[in-house]
C-alpha cells in the first residue's frame, strides 16, 4: 500500500433527488436522511483513500444552513482531509439545486471520522494525505485541531494535552 496519497484521489461526488419519502411535514429533506447520505459519501471517500473497509467513528460539525426542498437535486462532495494512523477525517459539502428555478445553494458542511479496519475489524494503518490546493492545505492544517477537540470532548484526551487547541486560545499565556 502506498505510504501517501493525494487528497484529491479520495474525492467522491454523489447526487440524489429529494422525493416525497425523504421529506418531513414541511416538505423539506429530513435531517436523518441527509446524514445517511453524508455517511455513505464520506465512507466511499475514506475507502478510496485507504483501500480498506471503513467504519464511522464520529460525525461532527454538521451545520444545517438551509432547508432542502422536495424536488431539489442534492449533490454531496466528500474528500479525506487528513489521516492519523488508522483514522481519517472526511469533509463533506452539500449543495441543493432547484433545477427549474436555476438556483443552487450550499446548504450543509460536516466533518466525519472513519477508521480503516482489517477483515477481523481491527484498526489498520492508512496512507498519509498529501494536500495540494490551498483549500486542501487549509482543511489539512485544521484537521489536527478538530481531532484534538473531538478527543477532548469524548474524554479520550486531557484538555491540557491538546497542544493545538491551546495555541488557538492562547491558553499557555494565562
């Protein structure tokens, strides 16, 4: 397996149409259905990067900016931003398009974490991510802070050990 892979090699794009069975009583896409689609598109990106079976470890920073209406075409774009031993952070961006009205808007963004596993379900090492574009570099650099925040919130890391977070809040100066 390669020791490194370009971030763009994991890009995955999925398109869905919002049908009546996907909506709530306001005729908007249900959040749970959207999260299901996000999990799928993110898992595919993680599999592309790792060439392994992957399992969802966390779904966080899901921001619901705009409702998505019945009949809209939803495009989900995902990409691995950074890899840590066996885990990978995946960024997902969602756009909704009202084709008859020629309107397209960015509606949701999220970060999911996946762990690559072997046939026995044990975590297995994944290649490093090599960012190329300015956006890939920004996502890559922020991934360590987001990871530390996830670990602190899950009580798997002590706040005082979250060096990257300390630098943001200038906690060392107090």
